[in-house]
């Protein structure tokens, strides 16, 4: 007797909406990430003693402003028919501070318009029944998960990327001077820094990171970060009795014996980053660079330096173990080493850049008003079209921040299946013109996550993929909560003695 799986499949698809991952990601962006971007700025400081404190941000519901200035609720079908953008107003709480005295807070300053994803919590279709959806011209089976810009339906395609803040071991080309490398894409907010620990043919370890010309010996950088004695450097890299590993570390310490103290190490670093400048400026610049650009995900304050030194020690140990054959290279194509960037992540990157542009313009408008003898008000200095047009242009063209193209695409409406397929597409950022055989191959860890059949022929083969039907996204959790739990369980944080 055959088993009828049709009711089971229908129940599964109703329970697990096919584009739920995009909608959940966008809801998280609206509810949490917008506020965190505003909190990163905190106060807009100017040169004329008129500052603006930023507070709560909130998003309204999509609306259209008619020619006579009236506002009314906008539904997606009307936006498609009239070539409108399905955008909602954003309101920000602003408080002027003049000569240290806070003025009256305005809780609803309009700062621009935000594209609204269909079926998200700020969409006018949210929570409507099938009958109500049909009444406003919508297909009850339409999955949502896309935007409407100038009447066109636009999809933000999921991007596959290497996991940030994770150490990856690799071996460079055969004829390179460098034999082993540990690299980490250190990500904090919108800033992403590639930090590497490299081992050359002589067994010497060097570190590279942004804003540092060339490389710097690991031992010298560790002394600059506050781990000064030879024994502390050995302990920071490896608490082990393994003589092979200890010999590798001692070779590095003996090679750079001429620099013994933190001050000498800082001076060495200062000569690399600000050659020819005064000593005070050199030291200040060296401190700025190691705080801001070296492993920013561990923190950007002076007290975070020991943690950074111990993290570099962990990277160095892995490089040494790889060189001694005690560890193998990491598989970049393993899905544990990948992260998928959904619509909420992509919108966060775009909004951060657009919001910073608005902040710079507000600062300029305040300074211009004061210089001209006019008293600025929070509403007069905000030009909301700066934020709106920056976001609209990126969505309409697909040209994203960071130089990526094709992030936003026109929704494929050929059939219902093509709509669902497009909304569940995953794109790799690798070059289409290169072979990349390993990246294009099916990997065992894609089982149940990536469809093994649906991929285009030609140059995109294996680089453009689609999610498997039963694939479910984990959204992650707050790092602070995990750290707090680990401390309660008795784990001692790095860098705290």
C-alpha cells in the first residue's frame, strides 16, 4: 500500500514558509540593527558648540505622498501599478545640546524613507487573511520576501561568504616565501579587517593587518601589546612541553632579541607607520593603529591589547602546528567555515553607509546655519532625501556598498517556481572567469542545505546555488550572552589574569 505524502508536504510548506529566512532577517534589521547603527553614532558633534543627541529610531508603515501633499496608506499592488516605491518613513528621536545644555527633545524627526520587504512586520500586508489580501489585490500564495522600487520587484540575493572572526589555516602557492598562513577576517560593525600570521622558510612569524605597511615580526608586536618577557611570550603562544613547538617559538625570540621592552616595540612600530615624524606623533599613531585596526572584533580600547596578543598567540600556535605536521589546513569550502548574508545583513551594510552620509550632512548644515547667524533646529538641519536616495539607488541598480554588483536583482516572474527559486538563491562572490574547481564542486557538508541539482550551466556553474527545500536558518545569538554563560560555568576569559 503506497504512502500518500502530499498532505505531509503541504503541511510542511505551510508551516515553513519558503522565504521565511529573508523576512525574519529583515524583521531583525528593523527591530534591532537599526537602533544599534544609531547607537554607534550616539551624538553628532560639530565645531560650533551645537551638538545633537540621537535616541530611539522607529519605522512607520508604507505610505504615499500625493501631489496635494496628503499622505495615505500604500499597498504593494498600487505601488506596482503606479511605479511607486514601497517605502516607509523613518523617525528618529533628536535632542539639541547648546553650550552643554540639552534642549527640548523631538521624538519624531523624519530622517528618510526605508524600503519595506513584503510580508515583513512593517508591511501593510502583515497579518492579513487570504480574503483581505485578495481585497487589496494580492495573491494569497505570493511568498513576499522582496522589495518594490519604482514599481519594479527587487530581490536581495543571499551572498555566501567566509565566516568572520574565525581562524583559517592555509598554505600559499608553492614558490612563495611564505610557507604557512593563519588568517582571520576580523569584523566589528561595518568594518572588516584581514589579519594574518605568516611563517616564512626560516621559521620566522610575521603579522600583517590594515594600515600597517608590510609586515611586523610577531614577537615585536606582542611586546608592543604588553606581553614583554620571553617566558610570557612563550606562555601566550603555547602552554606545552612539546620541544618542537618550543624550539619554533625560541627561534623567533632569539632573532629579534634587540627589541626587549614595550617602549622599544612601540618605537619600532611607530617608525613603520609614521616614518620621519616627531617621536610623540609616531608613538600616538602606533597606539591608534593597534587599537583600531588590529583584531577590532576583540575591542578597540587600550585594555583589550592583552586579549589581542593572546589571540595572535593562538594563531601563531596553529601556524607552527601546521608547519610541524600536527595539524592540517582548513577546508574553505566546508559549510561550517561559511556564512550566508541575508537581506537583513545586506540592508544593514547599506543603511550604515547611508546613515553616516546623513550624519555628515547634518553636521555641515548645523555649522553653516550657525556661521550665517541663524539658530538651527533639529528638523531644519535634516535633509531626508540624502538617506532615501542613497538606499533607493543601491536597490534600483544592484550596486552595493563595498563595490559589489548584482546584489539587488529584478524578481523572475516567469512562473511561481521561478519566483520561489529566485528568492532562495545563494551566490558566491568568487570570480566567474576563474576555474575555482573546488569551490564549484558539491561538498559533503552541503547535504540538506544546498540543492545538488539546481545550478546554472556555463561560467556560473557551482557558484550560483539554491537552498534545499528543508534547509532552515539558524540566526545566531548574542556574543555577550554566550560569554556570560561561559563565565558562570567557570571558563576564564582571555587576557584577564
